[in-house]
C-alpha cells in the first residue's frame, strides 16, 4: 500500500463511526436481552455485590449468525473490517480516549460512597486516568468494564474473520491463516464458556 492511500484511509468516515456504534449498540441490546447465567461478583467492602449476566457466547453466536445472513443477503461484505481497518482503528481510538476522559471526570466528581462508585483517586493523573477511579462504573445499568472486555473479545474474533475472508478473497489464504483463526476462535469461545 502506498503512503498516500494509507494516509487517506486513516481519516475516519461516518461509515466507520456507524460500524462502531452499530456494533456497540448491538452488544448493549443483546447483552441485556439474551438469557444467561447470572454470576455474583466479589463481595465489596460495603457489603454490596455486582451481578453479571454471562450470556457472551449467545451474544457472539447471534452476532455471527446475523453477520452471515447480512453477507448472504449482500447487505455488506465480510471484508468490511479488513477494508476499513485503519478508519475503524482511528474511530475506536478516538472513542476510547473520549470515554476514558468522561469516566475520569465523572469518577472524580462522583460523591457516591458505595464501594463500586466511590472515587479512588491516587493523585497520580496517569495512574488514575489509565486504571480508572471507580471500581465498577455503570451507564444505564451496564457495567462498563464487563461490557468493553466483551466488546474487545468479540471484536478480536470479528477482525480475524474479516481478515480471513480478505485472505480468501485475495487468494492468499494458507494453512497458517486457517490455524490462527481456529486457535483464536477456540480461545475466545473458551473465554465465554469459563
């Protein structure tokens, strides 16, 4: 890829913003609707617990099924992530930095004294910004740490599948590409089963 094409592909587009927010919206909706085992979190110092609905595998399988149907119906290409990789990376980075800033600011201003939301400020900005100042930040009843870890694991699989589809499309697929897909998929499925 030449430098000019690479620089052009690095500008975020509304399409890449749409892909990211559609993905996150789906995860929030499906994670709240689909059934799953509810697992209690650790007992917090104030005696409260956070409960987690562990339905990640169902959310992932439904997502892959919907993407497969979308591909069969020619709604979108399975290579969309590989084709717009630089754009999606930049949009995701911008979104992540914005969310981190918002969580840092709201966490520092929070006056809630529950263990989950109480601000734990060390005085070291980089430490507090990177690790967060709240133990379990929530938005609209969604535990953000749990949500974004799930988004990352599923996103990893979707990126891999898109790159694999691109490899087959370009005629570059080989045994190492296929084995990498299988081993990563097994790791991700194991994550959701454990």
